[in-house]
C-alpha cells in the first residue's frame, strides 16, 4: 500500500487534491492512503515516524517554506517523492 500526504493551508484545496489522488490510484488499481495536513509541523512529525511514498506541498504553508519542509522530510527519508502544487 502506498502512502501519500497533502499539505495545504486551504482545507478545500487539500480535500480536492486528496479526492483526485484517490480516484487516480483507484483507476490505476493502486492501493493507497492519502492523508491531509494543514500544518507543516504536524506533517513533519508524522513523516519522521512513518515515511510517505510521496508528499504534495505548497511552496508556502502557513508561513513555512515548502522547500524547507521538503528538505526536512527528505532528511528523514530520502526516498519520499516531493511534488509541489
């Protein structure tokens, strides 16, 4: 099972991306979970414990640089794919 994370301060935008990812995975026959986070700090805490296969980030998340967050996530698991949306 693949694990994806979406981090977006805008709840509606995050939910829209979650639904699109779930539909795309289902269409491709891929089993996955997609979690949504409004806080860069919370996403990083979770990613440290259990790595994601891919994270979808804004370039700016509630005053935190998405690029800095990507670096921190990749420090803990360099195999996590980072996609900026």
